[in-house]
C-alpha cells in the first residue's frame, strides 16, 4: 500500500512540472549536514531538475537536494519516478525508477544519494 501512495504523490508532482520545464538547475546553498533518510510523510513535492538532480520539498518549507552518483537516463525529460520502501523513509541507498508519461512503461532504475539540506536560489522576476 505504501508503494502506491508514494508513486502517486511523485507522479502528481512530476505531471505539474511537465508544463514548466526549465533547462537550468537552480543554484542551491548547503544548509546543514546531509541526511541519509527523510520520512515519506514529510515529502510534499519532488522537483526533478535534471538526469542527476532532484530537489525534495518537505513540510516546514525545507528543501533537500539529492545529486545522483550517475545520470539517470530519461529522468530529466520525464520528471517522474517511483520507488518502493517498507520502512516509511526514503533513503540514500534506495532505488528510483523513471516513469514514462505515455504507455505506462518504466525506464531506468537508479540509486539515490544523501539528502543535502539546501536553500534554493529564487529565480529572478521576468521583466517585460
């Protein structure tokens, strides 16, 4: 049951991002020591920035950046992934799987990395 809930949350956040795909990964400043795990109940949104970078927005308006050890093919394009865990936490040693928006297919499976607390730079307002 946890698997279905976790995948649904991340699929929804990925779908919302599909309409606003920006090519650049926003700057982030470390804001504390990296964590090995974060509770799934604290996750509010996953922001896939590229094939290697995912920002997790959590309760309390905190952000954790995960920089994957290797590029995860298709992740930056699809901006959706699923995972399975039985301990109620998402951890650095867990595996994510890219989810394609069409055909219900699954893509590459890739290992996560530590969750680095960060402050994300705000995008400058567009003029015009």
